[in-house]
């Protein structure tokens, strides 16, 4: 039953179009800085931060700071496999 709960939480985190777009972009590019995501998605910084926080909390992405920029990348190989099925 635990595996079902884990998978349901993963799907729940990916269940928003913006978050799905972020994850798909990271899968395609490998990593991306927040300012580039914000421009590409045309979102307010606060809105983007909320979506990134949900993805981080679900363990889907992780960030690393380089100078003043934060770069994100996918953390789970399982997510890439799921995206292959979806797209």
C-alpha cells in the first residue's frame, strides 16, 4: 500500500499543467535556472516559486545555487520514465 501512496503523491504533484511543463522542460534540458523558467513560462516570480516548492517537497526536483542563480534539475529517474509514457 505504501507504493500506491508514494505514486499517488507523485502524480498529485505533477497534476498541474505548469508543474508538468516545468518537469518536462527539465527532463529535456537537464537543468535550468529560475530566471529562464520565469521568462519561458511568463509567470510571476511568486507563482513560479510556489510551483517549484511543491515539486521540491514531492522530491521531484532539486536545486543548486551558482552565484546568485538557482538551477533546478530532476531528482527522480522515475519521473523521466513517466514523462516518456505521457509524451
